[in-house]
């Protein structure tokens, strides 16, 4: 009977959520709430529409009703299933046995015709006729749900009794059917028939051979012995398996066992031909609780379902296809749940009907059924099959509701309205995870990440220090850069809210230092003292931002801004890697006009300079040489350069002799490092070596590459440029110490004036830090321990002040290094079904990798004897790899590829289904224009205002609200906060 229901409740229930209310007959109705304004009570109230009534119309609605009901019985909680298909077959031409022919975890695997191995996993293709026959079997056969049995003998007895009672089986055939059901099972992993075990084995015998009492427990159950002494406790999903490697009598494929998820149960499908039946007999059994039946299943997991089909000779292929259909149904996500929750035969039939509604039929003349379909890389979610539709019959709004939840502002970015309220909440949020941040680092993957990021961070820090030394005439150089990076990085790793972020140097900071040093030189002001004052002001202003919850403004940084910023930094990383390689050609020139026939005539000698100035004579006098005593033709290259001599000869370039080997060898090292790193990182998906070996090679890919290239370079003996690390821990300039006076020799007013450039530095630090933090904290990374924008900024501010006082460079979040850090700590499922792609589970969130990276960096001064063997082109190749790998997953580049691509060749991107292509192109062009503008500014002398231009991207994104609808922006980007609150199927109606 169809029921119309209108229920009014309090307005304080959250809208746009699927709710359940209990009504008559103790049955559940799925309802959806629409918030409307009631003029009588002057409040918004929720109007509930009933979506499913007592008599659902379609199989989909019936299944949704079955899955929507709540059952307090833990026995009906769905578990993962392993399904095995056994068929009756002859052994040695006489005796018959149950022989395993196929198995399913997610995809089908068949025993090959030769019987020696399993086939590759493939997508099961079923005959439509066999599905209808299976439905007929369930409709007319024996269905026994929640059977309580403890052995295959009990199951056989109860099934046969039910068949006889229903008239499906004659009494005189009972013994033969029972004998057929109790025949031995032979599994593919059993090499010799003599090693097989009887189907029913006393667990007491096991106890005699193995005294360990834990071996008797399986999923929290004590299996009954052959004497059937009952002793049971509750079922646990977590502890699915015991150590069956101790059972010497049980042959288990442990490699396959590892792929079975914890808590899994078995579904056994038994089909076969016998000579004593005139018509098929069918039984579908669900055990409650699941029972481990020794020898029934290939792997030691408890059996929950049993499907039996025995029939007369002549229809073996037909029975086989029905068995495959049943097994495939059990692997279907929806029918699998229906099978657990079904209360009668009708529910099972509804599950089959719903499955039939979803299947796709391929015409026989357009496809070869013998072709095995490879498992897809990504299997679409089946959640839409569980969701009810709207009352008006349109598609379910659940997808929109999910998108709304994705755009909602998390608690980390909500303003508290209290002084330091956001910081306090960050500390409360992160403090409970502090011990786990240390404990979770005990993994080889973390060691690989430490070695990779240490090598990756060293060169930029030393290079930045060298550039800073040139810009400041040695006031701050490489040793200060190493010390500052180590000090700041260690403190950040220990106390920050998001320790996955890696701190580094940035281009705008270098530009600011150059401008400040030039200003101080021009006006006779102490550079280090003024810099300290600016740094302290910047730290103070950052603390003000922390106190006022200013980091909550990060919620306005959407994917549009994130991707433009991240793409620019990645491209710059790639560009600078190639640029550094190109500049090696100036240091190691090659003769582009080389004539091989004249090689014996080439020479290059040092000669005195043509014009000798007073300054040059002073240099000669300081070195202890007089112009007359110098033997110019006998000087080597380094002495000739030191004495400012000139190189003359056909084998000379502008800056010295041609060096034919070094540049080409550097190019080989550079590109080989990039290619080998990329190859080894993807080695996890190759087919060679065991899984653990492949995973280890993938985790240590970059470090292995560096070691190989260092060894090859050493064996070749070509003098390629090497990493130079300072070997003494002391300030570069002898005119300074490790503590800087903020005033020094400067006038008192410089302490006040320093606040003006500090404003610019504050914006620079804030934008660089928080945009990188937003990228790291993306929901795609599935971080579980939360983040702490306010706490991050606090640590950066305090360390910036300390580095200013000590005369060390300033460090802030480095985008590419942070992304590479996150990518190196990705965790994938180890327990994936054969043929199924490993699932991305999240990131290994911990503090130890960052801590150890910067500890090693601080100790680098004492490891120069080892580090001097690392060629710089190898590190440049690592930079290229990091920049390239960080570009993956940026939607912006996927949209760029759509230009000029015909519609029929375009990938099935989700946003192309909902947004017109021309609007996608406009959105991409706007983003590309912003990216080009940012590049121009960053590459010019105005790079110091780069953070201001990044901030301007937020306003550009705001303007797009006037051209795109909120639904289009929800697919192309994230909604701005004030609009995301309005997103949803139903909007509030104003009074």
C-alpha cells in the first residue's frame, strides 16, 4: 500500500541530508528534508518527503530499502568476500572430486586449461541467459538464510532435509547427494593429491599436534571438533586470520593470503553433473555465524555463503556459466550487501533484478567473448546505486551534497573571535597526535624520503647561500644558509602544525636582500643591523596575524590560485635546472668549429694581459709576483686566471681552454638522472620481482639513482663539477659574529623606519607559507591528523626573528620540495585483490623525516669528504625530476591539453560533463594569463612584489563569479566561502 507522509519537525535539523524516521510497522522510510519558512511559527522548518514506501516500485528502490534498514545483529554486517568456484570432476578416470576452477576477490581468475597456473585477473563477462537461469534457480530452489551449522556434514544434512521437505529431492537420493556434497576438494595450490586433507578434520587432532591454544581461535571463534563439541564466542572483523603457516598439514598460498582483506569471509559455489539426478537441485545457504570448514576453501577464511547446483549429465557448460554468474554477483558491491541483509528469498531476487538493471549487453557480432577484458585502473563508485532519487524522479542530489561538503570550510580556517583563538585550537587539535607523529615514522619509506629530500634540499640551500654571498659581499653566505636552514627546519618539524611542509629559500627573499644591501651601501647604513630590525618587525607583524586569526583568510585561496602558484613554481624549478645545465657550457666551453684534421695543431697558452692597470699591478704585488718574473707560458689554467692572464690559441675560448668532455658528460648525467629516477619511481607497477622488492625500489628511487650516478661518474674519471660544502663552522665574514645588534652603528630612527619594509616582508612570508600549506593540506592527500595554519605561521615567525638576530637567511615553505616530500610518503593499500589497482590511502603523516633531513643538513659541514663526490649535474637532474613529478595531478595542465583536441579524443573528465567546453577554455585562458604575468614579474627586478601579485589572483578569481555559474565553478574550481554556504539542492527562502 502506497503511503503519503508529511512530517513537520523543529527547524534546527541540518538540511539537505538523507534522514531516517521510524513510522508504522517498525519499518524504515528514507526521507529527504527540504527547509521551508513557516509563516505560522515564524521559523524555518524541515518538510520530509518519503522516498520509499512499503511497496517500492522498482528493483532499485527495493534494494535501497533493504540496504537502508538498520539491523542491530552483527551477523548481518557485510564483510569482504572471497569467492571460489568448484566443479565436480573425475580423478584418474574413476573417482570424482570437487576441483577448483575459478576464484574471485574482485576480478575473476580461472585455472588455465593446462591446470598448472592461474590466469591473469580479468573482468568477468557473463551470458545474459545464465543470469536469467540463476534467477530461476534462486526463485525455485532451496534458500536457507542464517543457518547455524558447524561442519559441512551438518550443512549437507540440513540442506537435504529442506530439499526433501519441499519436494525438490526424492528421499532415496539423499545418500547420493550427501556423498556428492562431502567429496574431497582439490585446490589449485595443492601440488600432490596425496597431500590433500579430508574435508572434515577434527580440530582436536590439530590441538594434539600444535599445543598453542591461539591456533584454535579463528575470527574469535573456537571451531568445533569432529565430535561437534560446541564452543563459540562473538565474531570479530578485525582479526580475520590466524597464523596458518603453523599448520604443516594445510597448504596455503601465503602470497595470495596477503591479498585477502582482514575480516574477509568465503562464498563457495559448487556446481557439477551427476548420473543419479533427472533434474537439477539448487540450494543457497547463508551461515550464521560464518564457520571455518577445513579444506572447503583454498584459503583459511570462514565460509558465510554456499551455493550448490547439481544436475544431470549433458549440461556441464550451462552449470559452469550459472556458477560463474553466482560468483560474480557475490563480488558485486550492491548484491554483496543485499546477500548479507536479505531476510527472505524475495530480497535476493530484488538484488538480482537490480543487478540486471545495471548490466550492459554486448552484441555477439561486434565482440569476441573469448577476449579477456583487463581490469580498469579506476573502478567507479557504486554509491549512486544505494541512494534514492528525489521525489520528482530526478537524479539524486547526493553528488551535489558531496560537493558541498567538499567546499565547506574546515574548523582549521574558521575564525574564533578570540585573541590567539585559532592558535589554541590548532594546538588542541595537533597535541593528541604528537606521539603518533613519531611512532608512524618507523618505516623504510620514511628512510627513503629522508635520503631523497636531504640530497634534494642540500644543493638549493648551498646555491642560495652562494648567491646571497655574492649579493651581500660575504655578509651572509653558504655556511649561514646551511646553519639557518638546519635550525629553522628542525624547529619547524618539531613544533609546526603541518610538519610535512619543507622550508627552503625563495627567489623574492633573494631579491629583497639584494635591494636592501644596495640601499645600505648607498646610504652608509649597516646592512646586518638594519636587516635584523626588519626581521624583528616582520616576526612581530606575523605574530599579530596569528593573534587575529588572519590565517582564516586562506579559505579564499581556491584551486584557481593554488594551481597557478604551484604550476609557476614547478615550471621555474624545471627552467632553473635546465638553465644551470646550460651555464655549465660557459664554465666548460666546447669548440663549436672543431676540425678533426687539425687536432694536432690545436694549442692554448697563457699570455700577459694587453692592458696592465694599476689595480692589476697591485694584485700581482699581493700575490708575491712581479710582472717580469712571471713565466706566462708555463702557467696552468687556475694560475693564469688568478693573475688575470689571457688565453691565446686555437683551442681557447673566451674564458679559457675548450673542455670537450665535461659539458657533454654533464648533459648525460643530467638526463640519465631524470630518466632513471622516473623509471625507478614507477617500478612499483612493473611485473618483475616480488611486490616488496618493487616497493622498496620505488621508495628509494631517487637515492638509488644518485648512488648509481655517483659511482659511474667516479669510474669514468671525467672532472665534472661537484657539490661544494663549507668545511668549517664559522661566519663567512670575519667582521661579524653569530649575534647581530638590531641598532649597531645605525641611527636610532632606523628601528622605526624598518617597519615599512617589514610590511612587504610580512606579505611575502604570509603568502609563500600559507599557499604552500593549502597545497599540502588538499583533501586529495587524505590527511587524517588535521593541519594548523596558525601554528605554522607562529613557528615561522619565531624562527624568522631568531635567524634575524643571528644574521642567518630567512626560510619559508618551499612549494616543490614540500610537494615532493608528500609524494614520497604516499601510502597505498598492500591488500589489493588480484587485478585491482592499489588504492591510495593517504600520506604517512609524521615529524621525523623533516627533522632528520635538517639534522643531516646541519651535519653536512662534517661530511664534506663524502659529499664532494656528488656531481652537480646529478642534483640538477633531481631538480628536473621534482619539478616534473610535482606537475602531475594539477588540473590546469589537463585543461591545457584540451586545446586543439577533437571532442571524440578528449578524456572523460568529470567537469566536461557539466561545463560547456568553451567555458572550460575561457577559465583555462584566464588562469594561463595570470601564470604568464606571475612569471614575468618573478623574472624581473620587480620580483619583490611577487607575493602581492599572488594575492591579486584571489581578486581575479572573485571576478569569475560574474561570468560562471556557481555550479560550473564547483566543477572547475572551489567555491568562494560566501557562495559555498549557498550551494546545495535546496536554497533557503528568505522571509
